[in-house]
């Protein structure tokens, strides 16, 4: 049976804040359905990508305290690019916070950044188009 990762939930303080940020960095809102009682089903995706972010408005103290901490302090989201300079500048202009300067690794060019909600991401342009035999996960 073939399977794929369709969506993953990302906690945000407010749906519209999440939509605004992800739209600014090139995601499109694929669905925004009002479910009543303040809940919405909001799917954000990059054109041509199969996996979507499901924006989940944090409700209650436990979820609110987990905003930006879903990765336990690690980089846990990876945004792949074919144009590192263009996309790092777009991120910067859209409110991303860079934790350092871009660096060249055997697998490609990478920089760690945080979205406005505190999630840690890698922006990465792989040295090899097929990414065979290398990657940041190999260093673990």
C-alpha cells in the first residue's frame, strides 16, 4: 500500500498570523474552512509540493506553551531551495530570525532560522540535486 505524509500540524497563536507569514515566504493557502467555535481547517502548501502544513491554533495553556517548541529546541523543519540567496533574503524580509550566517557543508549550503512563532528550520540548498549519500541527518 503506497503512503505519503500528507500534512503535519504546526501550532500557531492565531490562524491569520500563520497564514500571513507562510504566504509571505511563498506558501499558498490551499484551504481555510471555518469549522465553528473558533476552529478552522487551514492547509498551507508550497506549489508543487505534496506535504502541507496544517495550521493549528493553540488552545489552552499546554498547547500555547508548546508554540515554537514542537521540535524540543532542535531544528525540525527543513525548507529546501534551488536559490539560496533569493530565498534567504525573502525569509529575512518576511520576519524570519537567522541564528547565524550561512555555511557551506559537504551536503550543501545551509542556515538555521526561526519563524515568528519560534520554530527552528534549516534553509538548505543541496550540493547534489538528488541528495544521494549526504545530508545533515548523516551527521547525527
